[in-house]
């Protein structure tokens, strides 16, 4: 049962790049230049110095166009209506941000759609579209807090045939949409600083046809309201979240809510095709979240849960507070994996995609810890199985620096997990488990790097661990077995 998702992701033999499609989106360009301008002079009339233009990427060499420079987002308020029959998505994104330099223009990432209007601090602003970049012209002081509102509509165009993942982003389904955005698919449904190094809180006001359920991150704010055949769901994620974990999964769902035995609110939902799984999804998600609090430290968010949709993705994504399982009944192993991500990946997020093992290696090791906890084989046995069955490819791919066109390689999962087991074996349980808790406590809601983890492991253990991490994370060769 272990590593089901990995197997399904990788056994499919999908190989190419994760990078989002850069196809130009026909319909998107005209509106901006013709938008009525109130106080802002047209872009052409400005003397834009490069020094005051926010960069078109946030500085991650793996995805140069992802994210943007010159500002930090603090909050996204998304007010969107989705019509499953026509696949039409429209509404507004209102973004609170803070300039980190003097700005004359800055970018958001957005793929497709027609943008009808942009305001900055309530005043109409000039804008342009180039590929997946939305450029907004506005003069802002360094340090200024500002509010951008983007009105847009169109048919979502998810990323297709990506590397190890198939499709991702906003994926229309027969009765709604399956929305899973790692690594950079948020821009397929809202304008954003689409990179995990810029975390923000979120509000979602989602309007769908009556009878359809709209599920987002965080908790419902009040009872959904129905009027004129449409229901509006208001969801609020009050803890920082990376853009790729945002979701507005919609469709027909059966829902069960309550509290875990440990007192954490639980929201579980299944597509009618998986209604038989609702209770086990609910019970296991509750039980596993509770258990992880004893191993990883306090649960970082206000609720937990899970969603099973009938879109046959064959994979799961750790959407904040509500992992989503695409077209299969999840077993304990994969639930343990996705819920471990709530600490590793979601509360503590990577700053750069090269460090992805900090998410996937930890979540894979969590599967081994869960199996150990359940008496289904120790982590040492899981390690030995993984070591024995690892392919040459895994030994050639050091997981400590992912490959940009093969981010979700099995090595990042399995050899990443083995690296943690090697560390545990070296420093012992009395250092290893306190290290996990200190790691999640010190960097709660923040961004982390591999170097920071190695530093903390060395401090807590009092050992020099360069050789161990070199062997398991950084060298393209098979390390000696441990234990
Ligand atoms: N992070 C997911 C996991 O291991 C895998 C994944 C990556 C994914 N990108 C995705 C799943 C996009 C769905 C969509 O649990
Ligand atoms: Zn994972």
C-alpha cells in the first residue's frame, strides 16, 4: 500500500517537464490596452525605468516566469462564479500586497481569460498581457501596502501533459471542476504571485448552480446561501498558504463534518461514485491527523479532512486542510502521506523547487512511520524494501537538488525518505523526533531550505552530518545501506 501515489505517478512512465504551457492565449490581449483610463497615463507615455519595474519572475531558476518581483502578497480575496455546463469561470481577484521596492509597474501570473478591468487602490489602472504575465502600471512607494483588483472571465485552460503529472490546474469535470495546482497551476484560475515563496491568506466566495458543492481551503464562513438557482459558498483560509495548494473543487458531493477524537474539525467529501468511502475517508483523516500531532507537533491549521472526486487523476494533492484524491479510494498510506504534507510542504513551504524533497521525502517517510505505528512493518523494513527495489535511476538522481524537468521523480520521494531514515539511524530516536518537532515549530507558516534542515540536524545532534547528507541527498551514487 505504501507509495501508491508515487507508483501511479511514476509507473505511468510520464516523462517530460512540469513547466506550465506557455502557449499564448488568443483572446486575452485586446481588452487591457483599450480599458478606460482615469488618472493613470498610458504606459507608453511613462518613462519606465527598469529600476522601478517589478521583475516578471520571482527568481527561481527552475521556473523563471513563475511568481514576480517587487511585492509580497498578504491576502487573496477570490469572488468567482463557475458554471460547469459551459465551463465558464468569472469574477474578481482582490489582492492585498506590499511593495518591496519602488514600483512603476508589476506583474501577476495569469494563464488565459479575458481581463476586463484592473484597479489599484480603487483607481483604474492600465494593464497589458504577454503570455502568462499580466503587467499592471501603477506608481507605488517602497513599503507601500496596496490593493489590486482584477476582473476576469473565460474558460479555464489547465496545464496538459506535464512531466510526471499529466494535467494540473483548474480541470473542468462533468459536474464541476477538479482543482490541483502544484507546481504552478494557480494561474490557470486566478491572477497570482504563483510561486511557493510568497504565502498569503485566502478568502473564497464561490457561486455555483444550486445542488453543486464548492469546496475550498480552510473553513466555511456561515451557511451557503441559495438564491435564484445559485448557491454561494464562503470559505476562509486564515493561515498562510502557497498558491499551488489553493483549490475550488466543485461538483456533486456527499459531505460529513465533525471533530476528530483530538478535537480538530474535520470536513470530508466524496463524489457520489465514492460515497462508500465517505466514512472511512472521514475516520482515517481524523485519526491520522491526530496521530501526526503527536509525532510532528501541533496541527498547524484550523481544520483537516479530505475530498475524493471522480476525476481519474490517479494522484492526490495535499491541498491545505483538504487533500484531494483523484478518482480512487485512498488507503491509509496515501492519507498519511497527504496529511503529513500539512506540516511538510504546507505549514513549512519550500522557497525554491530544487528543495522539493523537503516535502516529498518527509511525506514518504511519514508513510513508513504510519506503517510502523500500525504494526505493519517497521520503518527499517520499509527502508530495506525501498533500498532493495530502488532502480539505478534513483541512485543516479540525487534528490537534494531536483531536476527542473523531472521534479516529481521517484528519487525525490523514496530516496528522500531513505535520507531521513539514514539520519534517524545515525542520530537515534531521542534526537530525530525532537528534531522533527523543532523543525515544524521554528518554521511554522514559513519557508525553508535544505541547508536550514541540515544545520538544525547538526545542532540538535551535535554531529557533523555532511557525509551522511552528501551520500543520501547530493551524490549520484548508491550509498551503503543503514540500520
Ligand atoms: N504533491 C503530490 C503528492 O505527492 C503530487 C503532485 C504534484 C500532484 N503535483 C501535483 C498531485 C499536481 C496533483 C496535482 O502528494
Ligand atoms: Zn507528496
